[in-house]
């Protein structure tokens, strides 16, 4: 086919070669996470090309990128002997995505190699590296499996996190956490009380676990609003609260840093009067959408939790319950978000710890006498969990620990420390696919 001018038309890269389009999105997503620190979901969906791909090709792009972050240490060890000169950030991302396909995704070698080379040839800035990529990935095809056999899953955990987790939880636990990283996580759903959801494994606390995520909008009961997506660990704070206090009906509850809103939905479903506070309008919009879909109600408050004041607190009585799921490094969520292991640095902890300390003191000011404060975080770093509570208890002697004993029905009783706080690790329930790493402290105000 030729144009009227006698020239061949330019190939439409995304539509004519969809798998190459998926590889393009994956490689650019990997580069953006590592160079700019962008969360992987945003690094993928933020590309114009991503929306143009068919659903299966979007899934393929996501799978490639996620596999890179689940297996980066092993991938880099396989690539290292064949790379003689340090490639650019994008070329490195192309090599990693190509190797991920060859080593772990059963992609035909010729497709992974040729597709990766094609990505570099598309731009004048990277075309000169196409030959290098071709040679490196062909070596990976020939020798990669042998080199891979000399690696371990622990290679995929950055050194600083290995040191931290080994110190906090021991070498055996760190190895088990590395083993759970390489597995695709299942999907957890929280249902309204006495409402059945899609068929799946029933976990302690009435979480429904599905083996594969897929498109949640196509699952039974989505439109009816009987459930929402929430990892079993993230559901624990409210389930602990119900277990401890019993009925939450008509309790005034402040959910600080509420988005994306799973805990707000749990509280509303229990009959509490919930104020969901968040300073991100887009994320607060998601809370509103989920409330509307599930037919639940809560008061949404847009504002900075450090400065916000309750407009209805005219008599100074405060809230019966305050929940603070604090901003954190989110290292405990790596099963679902493996990129967090690579876009976080030790310096991030220091700045977050300072913010958490201020937020915890701000949360305490909203707790009514005799009320309950729950501090929780999805970080595995003790500076963001146990150490924060130790400092807080020294500053606020009017708070004491609530016992979390008697929670056998939630399946996490062995995770309660002698101080009465909860620490779950990602490899717990490994036979069912694990769970997010999570820390929960429940405190009472005298």
C-alpha cells in the first residue's frame, strides 16, 4: 500500500503492534517509577498510550512492569554479566522489561527480544543502543536460566530494607517476606454486615478473598454496592474496634487521612456517624463515589488534618473514636504495590516520622474523655509504628493501651505484642496468599 505521493504510510505503533505498545508503556512506567518516584499505577495510567490499548494489552503492560519490581534484584544479577557500559535510564528499563518477559513470563524469546529492540529504535536518542539490547537479551535467552538459578528471592529486597527487616523481625521472617513478594496477590473484599459477596475463600473477620483480581466492576454485587475492595489487613483496625467496643451505632467517629475510604465504609456500615477527613480532593472524591455506590453515608471534610477543627464541636466533647491511618512509606503493601520497595529511600522515613508524630498529637486532641484512638500504618518500619506509639505515650500520659486480647476470631491473636499492639507481616497467612504488613495500636483516653 502506498500514499498518493508514492510513500509508504507511517506505521501506527500502538494499534498495529499492540504488544509492542504494551512493552512501550511498561518500559516508560518502570523508568518513571525509578527516576521520578511516581507510583507505578500512575506511571502506567498517566501515559496517553495506556488508554488506547486493549484491556488485555493494558494488563500485559501492568504485568511486565510489576514483574520487574517483584524480581528486580534477580533480573539485574542476570543482566549484569552482559552489560559492558552503563545504559541510559530508559534503555535500562527496556532491558529489565525484556528480561522479565524472557525469564518469568514465558514470552517467546524472539518476541521479547525483537519487541525490546523495536522500542529503542523508535527514537533517535536511543536507536544507537538497539544493537546492545539485542546482544544482551539474546545472551539472557541463552544463559539466563542458569544465571537465575544462582539467585534467591532475597535478592529482590533492597539492601537497606533487608537490614531493617532482619533487625526488626529476624532473618527467617525477612526471607519469608521475600518469598511472598514474587507471588501475584489475591483480591480481598469487605462486605457490609450480613451481606454475601462473590464466591471466594472466607478469611477471619469475614473478608472474602478471590484468587485473581480482574475487573472488579464485573464481579457479582458490584453495582448493588454490597462490598468494596480492601486488603484483609487494612480491615483489621475497625474489626478490632468492633471486637473491643461492641456496637458502634450512633458513635461519633473521625477518620483522619480517610482516603481511599475503606475504613469510612466499614464504620458507616456499622451505623457510626463518620466524618471522613482528607486534604486530597481527588482522593476524597473517590470516597464519595464509594459511599454513593454502597448506599452508605458519611460527612466528607476537605482539609489539612494538622489544622482542621470540628465545626460541630461547640461543647468541647470531641469524638468518641478517632482513626488515624497515617501517611507512611507503605512498605507493608509491597505484595500489591511492589514498586514501593524501589521508589522509597531511608531519608523518606525521617520526614514521614516527623509528620506522623504531629498527626498523632493532632488526632489525640479530637478524642473525647473516655474515647478511643486508633493509630495504624501499612509500613513495616518500626520507626513509623512501635516507636511512634512509645513517643506518644510519653507525651500524652492521659492515654493508655487498650488490650487486644480475645481476638482469636480475627485470626491474628498471635500477632499481638505484650504491649497490646498488633503487628502483622506480609507472609502471615502465606498459604492463602499473604496479607499486607500492618501496625495497629488502640489507645483509650482517660
